[in-house]
């Protein structure tokens, strides 16, 4: 029997209890070791299974179980690809997750997170990155479990395209996806999944040739392009990957800085990649929490995004971000779903899900105490509505 609908679930971040609660709210049941839905629905996870929550291993196991039983398809998120980079040595691009886990565990146990790591990794084990990843490291009892988790992440597709919908972790950027497709074809692997139905996509997920550790060394190696936002989406395969799993960012003018969710001062902002940037004010084009947009407005006033005040040493904005109307996600295109942005507002629970009639973000802070784990219950419609959003909050914990 063909699937009757698809439930797109946002970033979980180790929140196992919330994941179980939203599966229950959506109608999925487990009996005699098998998962099923009474209406034969399927699930698409948009990525970010690790970090922040304490039950990372259980989240990864449950998502894998749903995929293995042909109930779900799971995409990779930036925290998942970060985990691969965290476990990949810099000098030879070799995966060594057991050693990465042992080093990180020892430093966390000793309270020495600020001490230099003895081996260089593609994602440096500095204080910032170790703090972000600590719940994942502590979430596995041994190096074997951590290694299995990281190797599983290497098998996850980067995007999904069906006749009725698209899904990606952070941003659907056509030149980046074309660059990834061309690179994957040259390597004899597949980067994403295109199929005529969700059931076909799930079968492809089980049988496709996914990138291995050698390929991931290329995907994750920004090299001299450490500031990926300063390069066109198709500049390299690593920049293309950054665009779709971490979103599109724009430098703030001058010395303007805004604190991110981790309290780090950032000189760039995430933007509404599905809209054209030309003529927009910074705060209205930011893809962030309502409170942060308010901070941006206080910081920059009514200043508009203007290529004239962008550093002349860099490529024009039109080469780096969706700038003109022709670059925006078309209003008549199939719906696109993504996560990544932790869009939630404690005073407005309807904030940040359906952003346009065919654009929806299903990451509403599910990995945070005050946020909600969200899902969109899709039944083939081209015009998305807030009424189809299902959420669970901290009461589920």
C-alpha cells in the first residue's frame, strides 16, 4: 500500500522523550517490535539528531529503527556533519571516531576542555566546539557506540526531492545542489535522493551508494575557504555542503555584532534564503528568532541590504546569496521543508513555522528548554497551513 501522507519532523538534538511524544501525537505505534501508522503514513527527519540533549544514543537508535523498518527517511543536519568532521583527522582526512571520543571524553572528565587537543581534527576540538558536542560525547558509553553513530551519519542523504515536496536541513540552494550532484556523480555516489514517491525514496535510502570516509574528507574540507559565506555556493563541494546544511549567511555591516544562541558574538546573520535580499532591511531579512530580529533593528535601524556597503574585496552579493527576484524560491514551486533555525518565540507559539505559502521551518527549538519539537503533517497540499503543525514542548520531558 502506498503511503497516504508524510510527517516532516524537525531537529531533535538528543531529546528522546520529545521524539517519542511527537511520534505518539502523530499516530505512530510500536507493537511486537514493529512501527506502523494506522493510515500508513511515512516520516521525513530533517537532521540534527545530536548535541544539547542527554539521550543522543537513544535518539539515533530510534531514528535508525524507523528507517530500517521503512517507516522513515532521515536527512543529515549540520550537527551530524559536524560530528563527522569532529571525528576526522585533519592531516590525512582519515576517520578516527574512537580516538576522537577518547580524547574528548578525557578532557571533559578532567575539566580541561580549554587544553589543546593532541591531534588536529577537521573540526577543531577547541573549547567552543567541545562544549557544543559534549552531550553527544557523554551520551555514548564507549568509543564503539560513538564510532557507529558517526559512521551512520555518513550514510544519510543531504536532501530529498519528490514530485510534491522538497526537504533539506537548512537551505534549498539550486547551484549548491547542482555542485553536490556533479561531485557525487564523479565519485560514483549519491548526495541526495530524488524519487517519484516517499516509499521509493525510502527504498533508495536503503540501497544507495553513500559517500564513505574518503568522500567526507573532501566534503568537509573547506581549506582556505574557512569563511564559506564569502564564496559562491558552487565554489567548491565543501562550500555547497555548508550552504545546504548551515544555511545562507550575510556579513553585517561595519563592526556590527550579534550574539548567537550560544552567546558567541557573530558578525554575520542567517538570511531568508527563499526571498530576494535586494532592497530589504537587515532585520526583516534575518531568519532568526523574533527577539534577535528586534536586536538587529536596534543595532542597525532601517539600514537596507546594499551591495554598496559590502566589502569591495569580496564577490558581489548577487554572487553569494539569493539577491534578485529571479533567485528567490518560486511562489509556484512545490513546498520546501527544512529545520536548523530554532525559530520560536515564547510569546507567540505560531511564530516561525509556515514562513510562506510553500516554505516551512520545522525547527522551533526542539533542542531547547523553552522551544518545541515540531512536525508538519503533509497530505499533498501545495499551500501550507499552520493548522497542520504538530508540536510537543518541555512538558513532554
